[in-house]
């Protein structure tokens, strides 16, 4: 229900638009660079798309590509501001909730870095953080036996240190720590290693996540609209 409709303006007063009616497909390609680049982000995306034009369908995002043996655990999608990264994750989640795709996934937990920023001074266990933001899961004491997908949207808006070098190692999903420690250990695969992760970001912020922690990097832009109408 959360992702079925979008609001223009303030949600309480704006007019709702049905996501499935207005969603525009994106041209998703593999292999955008994660290195710090001084070029403008639009130029980076254009250059990458010219180099690799093999499109990846939304429903195939977590499928193992040809020539690759290892499954994808952590995926990062990059694109300029306003390109549709958030809507892509919302459409993916909505399709899953409506039973259209990825029915092997049993739980999807969509987080935003904006909401995690607010909690950066507090301490939670991973289980406690899930229970706080997704209250209907409070009856579940462990997610070890479930196929779970965590979505972390808007890495470029993160105010967390994400200190992968010095943060403590944490393997117990019931042990409390800072949100920063929880995230670095989840991304490194120390916490809930069976979980899938999806991180979205603008290209300039992608290097906050060590390359060895990301199994697959994607970039995207809108599909060109082709019309037979001469007007």
C-alpha cells in the first residue's frame, strides 16, 4: 500500500498518482565506475552507457549474469539526481508485493539513508532496528531462515560515518550497536550473510562502500521515448 501511490506536494494535501500507471522504464546497464571522478555526473553516465549498452530488465536485476558463477548478494545502482533510482526500488517492491516477480524473496525492507540519519545517535540490534521501522515484524525473533532483501536508498544523503576500517565486527543480529556499525557489518556480510542488499546512490558517493563489498554495479537512465506521431 505504501508504494501503490505517489503524491505531488505534501502527502496529506497533494493529489495521489498510481505508480503502476505513470512508471517509466529505465535503461539499466552494468558496470558504471565506482571511482571518484571529476567529470559531471551526467557526463559519467553518458560515457558509461556508450561503453556498455546491454540493458538489464528490472525483474532480472538480481539474476546471475552470463559468465558469472557467484550469486549476487550486494548490488549498487547509480544515477544522477532525479533519474528514478528511488522509483525503481519502489516499483521493484510493488511488483514483489503484488506477486509478479521475485517470489523467492520473503521479506523486503526498504530503508532510506534520510531516516537512518535521524537514528545515528541511537543504538539498536539489527533485529531491533527492523522491528522499530517495520513494526508488523515484531513477532519474528530471527530472520536467519528467511530470504530477505534490504534496500538502502540514497547513499549520497548519508550522514553516517560508514567506517569500514575501524568499526567493530558484529555477527549477532540481537546485539545492540550504532546504526553505522550495523550497516557496515550488514554490507560486509558479517550480519545476516544470507540477506540480499540493494544500495542506490549518485555516482560521486559510491566510493563510500568498498568495492569488494559490492557484487554488482548498475547505472541507469530513462529509455528514449519513440513516437509515430509526426507532431
